[in-house]
C-alpha cells in the first residue's frame, strides 16, 4: 500500500455547503504525506475528539495528526455517505491504514463516522466514532486473540 490518496466517486458538488465540500474533498485526498491540507478545513479554535484523544486548537490537532501519521506507512479515507446540513453534518467513512506493528504490516480497514460543525466556513467541532478494538487491539498478536474470543463469546 502506498501513501497516495484514495479518490472515490462521491459527488462533492451535490449541493453541499462550501465548507462541507472542502472537508469531503480534503479527506478523500488526505494521506501520510499531505497533512498540510488540514489547514484548509479546520478552524483555529477547533475541538477534535476521537475515542482515544481530545484536542483543542488547530496547532494541537496538527501535532496530533502528525504524530499519528508518523507511525503509519499508509492511511487513506473513503467517504461513503454524507448527511449534509448548513451548520453541521454526519460523514460515514472507511479508513484504511498500515502500521508496521499491527496486522503484520498489512492494511487494516475500519468503518466509522464523524459529526462535524462549522463556524466561519471551517470545521470548529469534529468528533469521530469508531471501534478502537477493530482498529488496534484486534491486530496486536496476543491481545487480538483475546479480544476476538471475548467478542465471539459475547455473541453467543
């Protein structure tokens, strides 16, 4: 898997507000080697939350992404669905990434969604919802087997 962006056919000109078009377009291009694109879409006072972290301010968000991406050999997003609004939106996506210490370095795919809100034409609030177990824990050798066994047992 390379660091090139994954483009997909979601029509971002389908009547979305400009801030939302920008967000979707950037995330469909985003990869490990072009994190500078984030400045186009995030407000300087952005609040970003995911299941593992909460960061406030664009500079902190940029540092957070840089640290995350520095350990990855690849990371791309495919936007599957957008539920648009003038001031906020829901984005459903699939992230595919490769990390040398997870899943034997092979790509891992994780489905998730984001709730975003805008101010002054940029995203000021971004919260990601995803299964951290599917993203990380299931791909760590010993821990992964335990997590999968627990999930299997819970499903009985």
